[in-house]
C-alpha cells in the first residue's frame, strides 16, 4: 500500500539520522571507555594487610589521629577543621569505615606512598615513612576491625567523596569549603547531585576506579574503592539523579496503552466514515 | 437547539461551520503526508501546555535557573519531570514534523502558484520556531545551553561594521550571562509564541483560500468538488486525521517516557561555567545541517557564515527559483532525482554536524555543503528543460 511505503521511507530516514547523531556520534566523540581495574594491578601486593588490631589502634593514635578522626571507635581528630584547612586545603576524612570501602592492598600501599597510590603527586597526606610494612599491616587490620558492615551507597559516597564533593540536592555539603579546594585541586570539584544524568554508569565506574582513565592529568585522586563500593556509589549517584524512574516506567505503560486503544477506536471510525469513499 | 439558533443569529455559526468544516473540500488524492500540518498544530498545543506548567516553577536567573529546572521541576514538583520531558521531546519532534511538512511541500511543488503566500508564511513560521527553540535551549542554563548560545551569538561578530556592537546588544553584556538569560526568557515565553500564533493563523487562512495541493498537482475546480472529487474536511478528512494523530501520539509518548535522552543532552546536566569550554560544542540536532554548512567552508569563516545564511534563507525563494509549470514531483523525473539527492545530503550534513570537524570529516562537510546548494541552483535549469519539452508538445 502506498501509505505504508511512504511510512517505511520516513522510518528508514529517521532511523539513519538517529543512528548518526546518537550512537555513532557518541562513539566518535568519546571513543571507547576503558574497563575499570578493580584489582589495582599496578599496586604492589607485598605489604601485609593483616595483623594485630590492638597494636594497630596504638599505631593509629600516634601516627594518624593527629589528622584523622575515627568516630566508630571514639577517636577525635587532633586537629580542628580550621587548622587542617590551613595546613592541607582539604579536611582529612574520618576513617571509621574506610577499611570496608577501600581495597585492602590499595589501602596498605596508600599509607606507604599516598602520592603514587592516588596518582596525584600533590596529594596532601604525607607518606608514612616511619611505619614498617608490618606496622601498616596492624593499622589496616585495625581499620578493618572497626568498620560497620553493609554500608549503604550514600554512606560510602559521603565518607569517600564528601571531603571534596557536595551533593546539594541531598543536602550534603563538602567538608572542605570551595576556596581552599580550588587552591588545592585547581578547580572546585563538581556537585554530584545530577552527575548520574551527565555521565552514564559505565563512565562513572571507570572514572571512580581511576580518574586518570578518562581525564588524564586530573587532580582528582585515585581513591582505591573496592568493586562493591564502586558499584554502590555509582548506583546511588544514578538513583539520586533520576528519583522518579519507577513512576515514569509505570506511567509510561498506562499512557501508551491508552493511546493504542485510542488508535484502535479512531481507526474503526475512519473505516466507517471512509466506507463509501473511493 | 434553541441555543444554537440564538448563537447563529449573533455569530453566524452555522455558516462558519459550513465554510470551515463541512463544505470545505480537500482533494481525494492526498496521502498521510498531508496530515503533518495538523500534527504540527498538535505538537504546538503540547508545547504550549507543557510550557505553561514549566513556567510556573522556572526561575529566569543565572543563579537559580539550573536548580529550578533540575531540582524543583525534575524532582520536587509532582509530575514536573513529565512536563519537562514532554516539552523537550516536543521541541525536538516539532522539527521532525516541520521538516517532513516542508519536504512534502517541496516534493509535490506546493510552494508554486497560487500557494506562494502559504509557503512564505510557512517559512516565517520555521524561522520563528528556530528562534523559539534556540532561546528556549538557553533556559536550563547547563553547559551546552551556555556554550551553544555563546558560539552562535559570536557568529554575528562577523557582520561588517555593526557586528561587534550587535553581539553585545544581543547578549546584553560582553559574554553570555544573566542579562542574556532574562532576555532570551522574555522572547521564548512571550514574543515568539505570540508571533507563532499570529503567523499560524495567516498560514491557515491562506491554505483555506487557495485549497490544498495534491499528489498530482492539479487544482480542484468548483465542479470537481460537487462531483465528489474532493472530500469534506469534516468529518471525512478529520476522521483519517484522528487516526494519524493517535498513532503519532503513541510514538511521541514512547519517546517521552523511554527514549528522551536524544532531546536532553547529557552535558546540559552540568551547570553553565563560563571558564570551562566543553570538548565538543554542537547545537541541537535540528540545526546540525545548517551548522555543518557553516563549518563546511572550514578554510574561510566568512564564506562559511555567508553559506550558512544562504542555507537558512534560500528555501524561502523556491517559488521563484522553480518556474516550471509542472507542479508535482510525481510527474517530474529530473526534479525527483535532485529532490532525493537533497534529502540524502540534508541527512548526511545532520550526521556530520555532530562529528568533530577535522581531517576527512571537514572535507566531507565541504562536499556536503556544496551539494546542498546544487539542488537550488539546478531548479532554474530543470525548469527550462521542462518548459522546452512542454513547448515541444510532449
Ligand atoms: C508552526 C508551523 C506550521 C504550522 C502550524 C503549519 C500548519 C499547516 C497546516 C495545518 C496546513 C494544512 C494541512 C497540510 O496540508 O498539511 C499547512 C499547509 C501547508 N504548509 Fe504549513 N505549517 C507550519 C509551518 C510550515 C512551514 C515551515 C512551511 C514551509 C516553509 C509550510 C508550508 C506549507 C505549505 C506549502 C502548505 C500547503 C500544502 C499543500 O497544500 O500541499 N508550513 N500548514
């Protein structure tokens, strides 16, 4: 039928155009996104990640608590926020659950050499040269022993990203104010409220795994999240950016169902009116 | 029917209904491409309604705009997301139906006498619609909003003598900023919709006066209508129209609910930042072909700008470029070939317009831009060939 032939031509033209401006253009502009490396292949695995949590706590109190708090175990940071901002331009995070959030080998290597582990030569925390590998094992064991189990995506995001990023629409403000962050990192880290709409899930996973994967030379540090933490963070970011997804998907079915029904009725009416017209 | 009588005495409604609906005849040999004018009106209505709801929560202020759209409307207001999706998809689909409507007019020669006024008013509607879309795109104040507006307004700088001052006058400042947002807002929600409504009325009035064209391009005489060569607008034509509209709405709302991303660029979910230029700046898809003509002359910005202006305006002159007495493309083999080359080229330019203009793409853009104009330049020649052939008694 002629009408169907015309419709077919329209559909083919529209599909070619759509392919060109969406999938094809995006593949040319962004190339292939690298796969995330959740095992941190480049991180040496020879530093112990187990030891005595009691010794670990002692070492933590003497070596880390001057800068970091650990609320889960009642440890307050030795430094008030204002002082840490003047010293580091970033507030050192509370480490209550970091033992569950970060990959243990990454964490051990990070304590030894933060600049190399994070791929950020200007990373504000000094290397803990005074600690032997064995000491680091004790500290990691301690950090793992105090963490809460089954953290939510929001908890992980706030603890791992909250010193730099705000999530305004969730009423989460970064621990560090904007000006010092800009001085430290060269730019204010973007708000994460709708980042799930600006970036797709695969991109976020690769980026968080190692920011250098997608933005070479960026000042956002590699943080060393485990695969599970990364996925929870990404799911959380995706979900807060699009809170009405379920409502949309259900309503869509009703609306389209109704319109299909209307199409049926109008088709019947057309048939009736056009019966005598040739 | 007392009320109808009362109304008829005062407003002559019966006569009106006859003239406008039941005794207004449309040719029988038209296909569903003639439904696209009504589809445009449908999309326009959808845009008006969804736009009014958005207007209730939108805040035209550089500090508030992004959050009022992405937080208030998208997250807090009940079904706010539905209105935003509908409005964004509606704007995009408006251009799809406009392009099809125009292509129908070109293929069947509907721009020819006696429909020049229909064509010109239609063309003005296209320009107004483009201006509405362009000003509207700035309102969410995202990165792509900002940089598209920045890039396009910069184009005016090239105009001799007044260019630089003109750019500042349009922007209200040296760069795109709050003053630009508020004036684009005023145009988008007030002046342009008003002009659209006025020109739609003139366009429709003109169509009523000269009647619709048809596949074969012959005109209906009064006797034809009586003999039943025409179908009445109401109920016969509209019965088909309602079916076409329903099918169109299924497609439209499928996009609104499940495929809206093409109409809402990802980068626009990053707030506008005048210090950080995005890696790729491109307009919405419906401007890509014209944008590619602009970039196509990659070796000379001035030439590109001139070509860009021509590409936007030359369509208006079709009735005078094509003087062949044969109306419909159905009976013009040469014309038909050029038409399909033109359609393919427009699609090609649209796709190229989003790709980085480097290396091979830059040259393809140049070739595509030239082909775009060949269609228009070929029309006078085709007309002469056809006139000769007719004079030769064939
Ligand atoms: C807001 C935009 C527009 C609206 C609401 C609109 C509406 C309509 C309607 C309702 C019709 C009669 C039904 C039909 O033949 O499809 C029509 C016919 C027509 N329109 Fe438009 N139109 C618009 C834009 C345009 C544009 C941009 C052009 C071309 C530059 C155009 C050119 C024509 C022509 C040539 C006809 C007569 C077609 C024929 O009889 O074959 N219109 N328009």
